[in-house]
C-alpha cells in the first residue's frame, strides 16, 4: 500500500530543536536557583517522622502530615481491612458506580462537623477549590470576587478560570477589603475568598471581621481551612471552630494533610453544592477516591475528634513553640507564627538549596527549600513542622544541625 502522507518540508524543525524553548526555560530555572529537585522518601510507619532515602534512614521535618495520622495504627488497620474487603479501587466516577457508602458517610460527617447543609468530597483539595469556584462563579457571572493576595494557587486558579471580575486585596487587610466592597453596589453578588491559616507565614486570617464585612456588604465567603483542619479547634474542625465562628458560607478542607489520607472537600449550602456536583467537570469526569482511602479518612477523623486527638493537638502546638524558642536561642531567623507552622528564613534561592542539601547529606535531615513562586524572591525559607511525637532531643538536634549549616553558608 502506498502511503498518502506527504513528506515533511525540507526546512521542518528537527526533533532535536522541538524542545529548545522548554530546555531554555529549564536552564533559566537552574541559573536562578529555582529548579526544583524531588527527594524520594519512603516513610517508615514503625519509626514515625523517619523515612528511607537512597537506602539510609533520614528524619523528615517538612511533611504536612501534621499529626502523623497516616501512620496511626487505627488508620492503617482501617485502610488495610477496607482494601481486603472492597479492593484497591472504585472503578468509576461518582456518577458511574463510584459512589461508595463511605462517600455518603464521610460527606454527612463533614457537613455536620462544619455545621453546613451539605458536603462534597473531591479527589484533592486543589480540585475541590478549582472546581467549586469555577463552577459556581461561571453560573453567576455577575459575581465579583474579592481574593486575598496570598491565597493558594488553587484558589487563584478557580477565580481566574471563571473569568469573573475580581479584586485582589492586600493580605489580611480589612481596610483594603472594605473599600473594595463599598465600591460595588449592595445588590451585586459578591464572594470573598480567603484562607484561615496561610502556610508560608503560618499566620491566621481575621475570620470574624471578614464575616462582619460580608454581612455588611451582602457578600458570601469561601474559606479554605486546609492547614487548620485537624490541628485547630476543640474537635479539629479548624479556626472557625476554634473561635466559635459559623458564618463562613463555604468551608474547604483536605484529608491529605493532618487527616493523613487523600482527598479534599467543600462544605456549605445544599443548592450550590448540589449544582457543583451536577456540573463540575473535575468532579464528574474522573475516577473517584478508592473506598479504602475514604475508610482511612473516617478512622482518622474519629481519632482527631476524640480526646486522643485533642491531646495530639496540644503536643503539636507545644512542640512548635519549643522549636521557635530553640531557634531564637540559636539566633536563627524565623517567622513568629502563632500556629503549628514554623517558617525558617534562609534568603537566597541557591543558598536555601545548598543548606537543604547539606542537612540531608551530612545530618540525614530532610527539609525542603521553599522558593519563588511559592514565596517572593528574597523570602526563601524552610517550612518546618514539628509533629506531636517529636522529642525535645530531636528538636534540639535539628536546630543544632541547621545552625552549623547556616554558619558554614552565611550568604
């Protein structure tokens, strides 16, 4: 059979040149100290806070598994038992044989936990934010969005993709937000999008005051509690529970951090979330979370909401405060955050990577460098987390190792 495909023109771009622009972009990242290296970690369930890296045991100080729930015996047993009973996957989207009884139980629990009418489980927190915001904003194109300047990328993408008008207000700046709200007519639909705990600085939003402004200017609110779920509040429901504030219209959370499982969710009014369930492409056209992961999340939430969970939260915050004291005593610059997050400032893209590498190579300590665009250039840092099971000796050992590496690389 004779091919009917025409040969490529003689001057066609060769395969070798196809990715020249991409290679140049990667070379620029390396030159600017912004290229990201991934450190492979195989966590050790019987030795919490540790992992295997290239055959050796290391301490991990940057995980978002804040309470160590991914290695809690009850959670592991729940996932194993569920896998043996139900298998490793659901085999379909939520609409096509993928909605398990665990989905229903979990969504009911989450709605009640946050005192909302409904909750909707997504495959990740990122997807929960993007799909919910995009779907609801596109359905109401007149809605004006007011977004905090330091919002997570998933919130930014959800707002940007919708195409709705937006105003980015200065971080946690109530005056800037109120002036922007006042500039719009009271009858225009409005949505304030913000987080409770901002992970790069560990600071907390003035949630009650933002809800006051929302009431005054007839706005709804979308609150991302990702970094507060499990670690703040009497039962771990986040900052809103901690301060007794229930007026946030929508509350978003995740299972992949303090809960120690996988997935994300949004809790809020019934009609908007039912609309999202019925229209969001990222919810409809994807295979859902396996039943075993959902059962693990349910087991984890049972612990988190119990007196045992309250004790873990108390130890987590005590360890974070001890870490801040030891850093201060060692003269190591850090952000005095009021939460469980301990941002340690190591300015310079190449410097923060060198210090991270030395900690790993010489001290078997892994902490990931955080650089642009996650933080502004010059604001490079480590985001350290100090789980409840960390000992005082481990904390002091970490600070001593960091102090030596910083002293050997002062600028």
